């Protein structure tokens, strides 16, 4: 739901204001949040009616009647998990939060059941040589390596289809015919596939310049074709569109690194502290992006460019680049050990 902010309240707002918001919103729910968007509670039409039966004053604050322990779910959960939670708890709507309990959206049962269709282009990067996976990639492009009973790229495409995306562009270079012969025009999957041919390697972003100039004026989802993930692409797109003045969004993954030694902090020759094998955490690039259409339109033809360089250029120009943290299953199949791990884990997640 894109207009969830219209049904938000502060805990000091009156019950009367909650009634007005619920009536205007037609969703029969209001969300109570802090000034920094922390979810505090929910108020439903039923809560209002129970308050009226108890003769609670409509001038009292909503904190008196709100459900202070609402059922919520993290934004990256897949559609089936959200449906399962809603059906189990007989919910018509459920707040979406991030890892810090910040409210980032609202999912409704009606939206989940009525599958939405998106015209947004999905651009899948499948032109790489897969050199680190040789000899497996000597006769097979990396996106066509099989996990379970299907290629990696087919798994990616089916994930997008699940969320209503149907307009695909695939960049090809190395053993391109293997990909084209398998997927064709996409009609076997009920979608449309166009191929972008790289005459020479252009980097993870360079092939953007080869996209047609008559694309829909909509954000473009871009993804490397060697990734296994359960990202909710619909939530990703909504997150990007709701961010203020956003020109690009990068999916990120938390990465923890433990120093294998005791780390000494010092001031000159005086030890201040000793931390035994400390763990440092970072956000790393997850290889999935959403870009505003003007970024593609302004791209120079066949210019070599990687995505980090492109995003750094946007940041240098003081453009807003957001990050969408993912916590669900994600695996970058870059090396042989990654592929072995994917083979072992595939049936547990897909």
C-alpha cells in the first residue's frame, strides 16, 4: 500500500482523530508511530467500537485504546509467508517494518490476493564469462547452470513473475545463443523477453546504454543473473518509489567480519583497550538495483561502467541513492564453492 502514511497517528492524538483517519482511509485501521517512524501500535474499527461501548471519551489519546503489541512482519518477507501469517491470525492488513522496527509500509489481504501487474522493465545482466566457475562454464554461461531442475536465470525470472513483473530485458554476450534458445521471447512463461547484445563487455552498468529509448517512464529493476534470493521485488519497488527524491536504490546485505586476533587500541605508546577477536559489520552490495528512467536515458552509448562507479557518480552529483537492506536468503554464485553451497541449500529455500 503506497499511501500508508495517510493513516498514521502519534500516540498523543485523540481517538476522534483516529476515527476520522479510519473513516477517510476506508481500510478500517490506523497506525500509531513515534516521530521517527517506530511502530507503537494499531487501531482498528473494532478498537474504536469497543471504546465507545466502554464510554471512553473521544478526546482521550489513542494510546488508551491502541493494540500496543500488533502483529507485524519485516518488509523483505516473501508473499507466501505474509499470507500465511495473515491467514493464521485472521488479519486483513499487517504493518511492514524494517530491522529497526521502523514502519515502512502496510500490506493488505486484498492486495496480496489480487495479483498486481507491473510494466516496470526488469533488466537482468547475463553477459559475463563466469571465469571463476570454470570448467563448469566452458560450454554453459553461468546464468544457465542448473540448480534443482532449472537454470539459475529461470529461478530469477520466475521470482519476478511471482510478484507481477512481465517486461524483461536480458543482456547477453558470452554463449548468448544458449540463453536465447532456452528462453526465446518469454511466451512460454507468459512474459515478454527482449535481448540486449553486448558486442564487448561493458561492465555491470554499461549495458544500460543499449536499452531501448522508448521504455516506459517507470523505475527499472536491475539484477545480476548469478544471484539466488527470496527478495520481495514488489516491496523493493514500493520502497524505491516512496523514498523522497530518490534516483536509485541499491539492495544491501549485512556482512560480519571477525578479526582473528586481539585488537589493541593505543594512544601513542599507551594501550587504551584490548578487544579480543572483535566482530565488525558492514553493508555490502547485493547486486540488485532500482534506477529512475532518466539515468538510463542519460547514459552514453556503449560506455564501460560498473554499477558502483555509476552510483558514486550520482552521489558526487548530490543525487539521492537509497539502500534497501535484505535479510532473507541471498547467495552470490561467484565461485565454485558458492555453487556447491547453492546446490546444498536450493531445495530448502526454493
